[in-house]
């Protein structure tokens, strides 16, 4: 079996950002046929069968991927830079959510709030521990508290992906609590 970490990272690339890299076409909701994915992965040197793919999806520590109930389709749960509609229903968030970032991003966030940049949504966590892990991927982690309950009351729409990540278009500065 291929290295599961390397395979998972490549799956993230093709299911979230560059499906055309291996000739995939995602449907409007980000799904692709599992057999099509496996065929194209194998053609491009990732020798994976369905059982191995199930293990990669199941063991992904961030639960980035989901199968359809019949395993005929697969998609990334969130984090896309390609235009898709995850078809999620709006959801009422908890009063406080968390956003992990690297220290070097703090000045920009203090000026502009949290913006989605090239992604379709800003990602928020339900717990501080996850936010620390996310923020630590690119440097010294900083955790911002998001007044999500107030945002929701002010008319901002929240979604929650299948793996529990909270999604929103942006977080204006007035709804952020910065570390002291």
C-alpha cells in the first residue's frame, strides 16, 4: 500500500484544489465517482484499491473526506478552493468558536478580520485544542475566539461540515477576541 499520509495529502490536493491534475471532474457538490478516482489515482502512480481508500478515509485524523452511503462517490468535507456547493444547511453555532492561525497572520487579521482568501469559507473549530493544532501548521499558533453567537444573531450564516468544522464566509473584526 502507498504511504497513507502521502496518499491523504494527494487526495486533499485533487479533491479540494486541483482535480484536473489527474483528470477528475467534481460534480456541483464536490463529489466524484469512487471508481473514477481510483482509476485516475492508479494511472498517476498512486496504487490504491477501494479497501485501501476506505482505510485512508477512515484514518484521516481530520476526517477530511466522506463517502456516499453506497461508497460509489467520495468528496472532501470542506476546504475547497475550486467552486462547489457542499449543499449544507445553515446551522446555529455555539456562542464561541475558535480559529487557529499562525502568529505572522495576526496583523492582517486585525485589519481585515478573518477572510476566506482562496478558499470558499473561513474554518472555525468547536474546541481550542483543534484550533491550536491548525494554527501550528504554519508557525507559532495563535487562537482567536469568535463571538459566533453574536454573529448569528446579527444575521451571519454558519454551516457545519460532516467532520464538525464550522464554515462561514468571513468574520468581521468586531466579532473577534484577540489574545492579550
